[in-house]
């Protein structure tokens, strides 16, 4: 039953970190796409309520209330058209975790959820948005699940990705990593530290280690004005608990949809799912 003893208070991150994947673009069979208008409404509502985004450099435990780190995984090209301009208009920034071997290429690393393969951001788009104060960091070199790799392959993923980023964008781009699928264990942490990363983002439950920070995923059903991860009421806590049960920032489940229909207490089955986390 390890992992079931959820300490709800520990799931609250200060400051919170929101994790999005795709914004707008073609519909998909998966659950990681959030519509452009939903995203625009969420960000506008947050700005109106006084929330402000943090740059990676500003992301510290002592950051002011109502600040959050906004993150995107995978670095799809549609971010440059659908998300970044909305953020820039609001005075927001974001950190995008790039799959460094796929910059400027199409997605062949994922299950194909859409009719056409998706395009990733190019280096010139990345450099353009970086000049406007947006941060970029590592999501591995090829989006492999790091916990499944042997030591040599793990080191290659961590180091080549970081070397590519720092060569292209300078030393600050080598500070942070979001582990693909949120999958991390003590061996991955040790190697990430040895490779030179200072900040790491995994699943929903952090462990106090800067290299295992927590994030709250925003899935396609999260259509309210304020993303669940930033809500301080009961459903915000519920959302964090459920996200912990689902556990992977990149993999969705139908648990949340069922919960929203019930809007009752956390069912045993959802809590049990949390016990599988790495
Ligand atoms: Zn990913």
C-alpha cells in the first residue's frame, strides 16, 4: 500500500508548477491537447486574478504568493502560434522542455494520436521566443523513459540533451529537466545531478529535492477558468490527488473524468493507483 498514505498538504507546491503539452492544433485521440480558447481563457483569468508567471531563474521556494511556473512538455511547433503569443500579450512567460533530438523535426517518438505527425519547434523559433524572455530546458534527447535505460544509455540521454541546449542557447538552458513520463528514481536523480542539472520535474508528488520537483498536469478535460492545479478549494486538492494517482505528467487516464462526474471523495481505486508510482 506504499503511496496510498497521501499527505495532501505535501502535494501543494509553493509555487505551483503547471504542466501543459499541446495547445490547439489538430484534435487527437489522446488527452494531452488543450484547446487554444480554453488555454487563452485560463491564462486571461489567472492574470485577471493577479497570478503572475515565474521565469526559471525566479522559481524559488520563496517566490511571492500567486506566482507559478508555467511549463510545456515536448516542444510542439504549435506552441509558437497558439500559446506563446497569448502569454506574451498577458506579460506571462513559460518554460518549454524540448526533446532535443527532435527540434525542427516531426514526432516519430510517440504513439500517433493525430492524422498527420506533429511538428516540433525549430531552433529559430526557440531562439526568437527566448529573446522575448521564454525559457527552454531539457525533456531528454529522444523522450525515452529514463528509468528503463541502462546506465550508459541514461547518461547519453541526459548529457547529450544538456550539451545540445547549452551549445545552442547558453549555460542557463542546461539547468532544468522534465523527465519524460515523469519517470524518475534515485539512479536517474543521481545521474541527472552528475550531468549538471539543478532542477528536475517529475510527477505530482515531489520529495523536497530540487531535482524531483512536482508538477500538476492540465489535461483536455480541465476546461474550467482556473486550472485545477492552481485552485485552492476542494477540487484543487482533489485534482492534485487524482493527478498523483494518475501520476505521470504525460499519460492521462479516465479517472479524472469519472471523478468529475461523481465529485465525491477519492475512491479507493484511484488511491490504489498511486501505489504504482516509481
Ligand atoms: Zn513528454
